[in-house]
C-alpha cells in the first residue's frame, strides 16, 4: 500500500529506501519538495505534506540527525501510518545504534543498512492491526428493517407534528433492533438511507436527517442513558402518531391505560421509540466540570495557618520546616522557582539544577514547553503575528525533540539558538534577488522590465515607487511610470510631481536630451489593466528600461477590486509583482497576504498563476525593534523582502539585513 | 641625612605597607610563597593556552564543498570518501569527515559538505569560511546556461567575503555532471563566469545598503578598468571537469580523477 519509504541523514545521504511494488517513479523529487517546502520553511508543525498525487508523512530524529519519510497515494486513507513511522524509527535506532552514534559521515557512508526484513515485518504488523475491524457487510433485504415495516406506517398524514409515524407492533421490533445495531457502531443514519427508495417518505427522511444533524449523538451514543428518558417521551410521541389512526373511544382507552401505567410507575413495555423525538425532554443543565478546578475551597485558603500556599506542591515538605512567618532568602527562592520541577523532591531540586547544566541529556517536549511559551510571548510582543509565532515555535520544538545537549548548555540557550537559526533561515531569500542584474538582462533582450506595486490603502506604494525610480535612474536606467491608480484623487498629480523632481535631479541634458523619467497617465476613471498594457507597449516602442506600475490601494476583502488587480497582473504578466506592506501592521499582515495571493491565484486563467514575487516593507523607521512584521510576511508567502523603506526622502531605501533584524527581534 | 629623610618622606605613604608585607612574607614558610607563585603561573599559562585553543579553530584544515542546490556535492562527498554511489536528498545540515589525500605524504584533512539550498547557504558559509583552506565550488554543467546568474552570484559572494579574501584559500571550480551529453566544458563555463562577474561587479556595488547602515563588503574583484578574469584574483583558481555519477551509472566508478589529483596537490 505504501509507495515508498526512505531513511536519510540530514546531511543528505540516503541510508535505506524501499519502493513499493509496481512503483516506477523515483521518489527523490517528492522528497526534495517536502524538504524544501516544509522543513526548510519551518512549517514542520504538522507532519504531513501532499505533492501531486502523493501524500507524504515524515518524522525527524534529532538525536542521530535522521529523517524518515513515507509516501502513499493521496486517495488512500491509511490509518496506521503515524504509528508505523514511530515503530520503524525506534526499531532502526535500536538496531543501528553503534553506527549512528559515531560522529562524522564516514560511518554512514561505509555501513550497509540491511533493514528489509525488519521493515517488512513491521509493515505486516501495522497492516494487520489496521485490518482488525473489517468493513461490515450490507444486510440483505429480508434482514433489514424496511421489510418489516408496513406501508401504512410510512405514509405521512397531515398533522401538527411532522414526525415519523411508527405505528404498529412491527416497530417495536424494528426499534429494538435499531438500538442494538446502533450500539454496535452503526448509526441510525444507515437505516434511513434504505428508506430513501420510498418516494412517499422523502419528507420524513429530510426531517430525520435534520434531526440527526442537530442532535447527532442522541440515537447512537447514548443508547443506555437516553433510553429511560426517551421511553416515556417516545412512547408519548408514538402515541400521538398512532392516535390519528384510531377512533375516539380507542383514544380514550389508550389514554386511560397510560394514566394507569404512569401511576404504577412500571417500566415501559412498549418501547416503540421513534429514533427521532423532536421534542426531546431537555436534560436539564449539567454542572460544568473544570479540568483544573479543585474540588474543595480549602486549597484557596492562603492564611498563615495553612502555610505558604504560594509555593509549588513539591516543596511543601520544606515549607513545613520553615517558619511560615520568615521570609525566605531571595536567591534561594529564585533558585527554587527556576530549577525546581514539581516532581523532584526538595533536595533533589538543588542538584537537579546542576544536573541540568552538566552532562548530556536529551530534550523532551516538557523541557522545552516553558521556554517555548516564553519565546512565543516574546515574539508576539515584538509584533510577529500570533499564529505565525505559534507555528514557528511548534516547528522549532519538532526540530529539537530528542536532541542531545552538550555540556554546560541550558535548555533555554539551545532553544533560543535554534529559534534564531530558524528566523535567519526564514528571512534569507530563497532565490537570487538582484533587480539591477535582471533589468540588464531585460535590456539585452530589448524589452522593458515591468514592476507592479500592489497593497492595501495607505502603505506607501507611490512614495516607495518614487524612491525606487530614483535608485534606478541613479544607476543609469530610463524609467516609465504608469499611473494605474485611476481612483484616488490626486494620485496622478502626485506621480507627476515626483516625475518633475526626479527630472530636475537628473536633467535630460545629461542623458542625450531625453527625460530620464516619464509618466504615462490617462486621467481618472479608466480601466487600470488597459492603461498598464498601453504603457508597456509604449515603453517597448520607446526603449525604456523599466516600467513601474502604480495601482490603487485596496482592501483584501473587496472582491471586485481584487478581481480587477488580478486581471491587471494576469493580462500584463509583469516581471516582478511587489506587495507593499507597512512594518506597523500586526496580525493583519497574514490576512492581507493570504487574501492577495488567493485572489491572484483564483482569477488567473493559466495553470501557473503569477503570485506575489517580493515584498516591500515600508515605514521601517517608525518601529524601533518591533520588527516582527518582516517575519510574518516572509513566512506566509515564502518570498523575500526586496526593499525596505526607511523614510520619506528619495534616499531612504534599503535592502534587508537578515541578521540585524533577527538580532533586534531576539533582543530582550 | 636630609636626603635620606626626603627619600623616606617620599616613600612614607607606602613604606609602612611594604614593610608590613615584607615582614608577613618573611614570617611565612618560603614553600608557601613558592606555592602561591606557582599557582599564579599556572593560572596565567592556562589563560594563554585557552586563548590559543579557542583561536585555533581558525586554523585552516578543512576543504569545503560548496555550490548551488542539486549540483552534486553530497554525491561527490560520498565518492571522494568511500568511492561508493549513494542516493542523496537535499541536505539540511553539513556533513564532515576526515579525508586522506592520495599523495605521497598521505596528508589528511577534513572534507566538509555544505548544504546548497539558498536559505541555508549563507549561514553555513559564515560558519565554516574561516576554517577553509581550499574551496571546491561544484557547478552543474548540464543546466549551467539557465543558472549562470545564480552561480555567478554565489561565486561573487564567496570571493568578496572578507574572511575568504584574507585567507586566500585555493579555489577549485569542479564542473560536475559531465556524464550528461549536454554538459558544458570547463573552458566555456570559465568564460561565461568571467563575463557574468564583470557585470556583477557593477550591479553589486550599486546595490542598496542595508537598513542598519552596515555596508556590504568593499572588496573589488580583479583590476579596475579591465575585464574581469580569474587570473587577476589573489588566490589560485582552477577549473576542472568531473562526474560524480560516472559514465557507467550507479555501479561504475566516478570520474573524479582530476579532482583527486588537485586535492592531492594541496
């Protein structure tokens, strides 16, 4: 059932691999895609990934620096895979402990890992354990409930309650069977589906379905508890349903019987329960149980007679010795709070601190938990979006789980180091970022290099467009600015002012009589995509080097505007689509980028849609060291930050220095 | 006498203390004094040794295998060390192992294989660049034409790095994947890289400064005014061809003879 299974070291050498029968494609491609998109982009929080038709699950072994990857077809839902990977990992580690423990890659290169038999055995075990409960076979018609119902019972009669009409004795058996079957795990839903053949009762089944959706647990999950409660009500219900077919005296007779029965308090022997009591007796309010809440209020008594309740449970023994009125020495207190875990005893706490420093111990989830929580809060305080911060911390936890720490390293320092590395890795561009080189390339191909700026309102698109054009003309390129913001009042005039200023800084006399910056505008109210197309054609005719397209700001929720932007980009195919985002934005950044990318992907006709290629981070001078927006934006899109805007003059344009940003982020 | 009194007056502030100290020392066992002196000496020596050992990390004893992603570094690493063919995936961390050179001296140094993925490259190069005595820059000759700008940028980044230009390690550009028919020759790759580096000199120096004000490296490659050539660099650069996979596929030998010879000449 599995397509492949590989075990390789983090250095890239494949130690052992298995390819399922009949699988011909090599798995190198999908596994590389997994590594590049998940592990290297710090998304290893959830451990599955899908690539084309394959679904990949993986597990990192951080102690011996191994990665275990299993791949199977996406349409199969195999339930045993997670546990299977864990078993294989443990087995492999135990068996090859000696080779794996040696430092250096020579051992891995020279040893041959003959893991076939073990693997086959483990796979067989896993497959058998998942086959324990085979699919239940369908019942034949005679064994089903339907054959025992009378036609009359399924005819809907008009009446106040639109209920299922279960009249007759046949239903008693039917319902009992239904209850048992439900208890075995099959839901009453299956019963319903067989009745759908009957045209006359479609009405009933719709209401039954609605009931099931609204109260899904009632028929199957609580057969025992609900029985007693339901019995009188369903009996009552059935009664009402059944009453409509009887005459007046019979109705009176039945009511009398019921009255007597109720008086007797005898158990109901007419379990004609319809599985759908629409008016179910409300169960009454159940008392809410809080998991962390104690059972008595005695623990909340912090008065002196109870000792100093503020300390952890572990050092209650020590507290009993200390005089409750005395203040403990400050550093003693601090030491306890820092290093004592509730499990260890009082004296073990002191040595536990030393034990934590010296010697090698492997990191576990509980060790890292408090440090990671602190780091998460720290990141959020530095303006990283909340979900990004938690995903990052999960990814770092996965990367460090089981890793053996060296001597004299604390958990906190290891986690901080790992987090710092991942942050630097996220901010490093995944492709080459060199605009000038690309413009030269486009010039040699005799076409203009088109850059489009998009973003929400007021982030600084026009200002940064002017800064970038200044930088380009400083390097001797001719620039055409396309004013595709046809909505905002004064947008065209703003660009014209910038054009005039730039031309005065670099007068046309220096460049052969031709103005180095020109503005292509068609006034207000026109279609932006059309203006852009004309501008690019004009640039090609006049041999401009760069075209900068300025678009109107738009909120990410505004669907018609997003469609218009997507159309502009899809039609004109710019070389670079830059998303302009301000550094002040917090959690909004995630929403903006996701929705912009979504819109660009949805409205493009081709199967390789143009998405956001780079990010311009503006207003960077307004934040001191709360630089978290940079992380949020690069994490969400995976694209690099191409420019950083640090002010409002033409010189305030920078590129990103990943180390400096991460340093500012991790600074306390 | 007056001189003496003057001298004594001058020394007076410290004299009583010195006298007291001298008396104390004389009272003590001489061995005790010697003990103190020896312990002081030990502390000083251990400081010196510690400093020496910490700084000895920069002793150049490593050969780095660098290059773009998928250029064949890990396979080359495996072939050089054990001669075997191993399937490889994208490396996430570095791998290092001691390597015995095939020369008469039998010198051995460490061979380090760095990951080539763009987001990991800078930090690993940063970590190992000062320990590099030679750098083997692996190039995928088959798809070189498409990647020429990326290759040139990485090479430029390496050459202009301050630590590298200070230590001047031996640079070998290994044009890998020669077993593929479309592979370019080493000479062609050298010419293309020289042209590209020429352009990069201009664009890189015109690049924007970083937001915290730190400027990029100010190393200018080659000679100003003249086209860039690898011979103008202060370090020795060698271009050679090799094939980690080998012409016979997985079971055959790798075609890395020239590479091994160059490594032996280190």
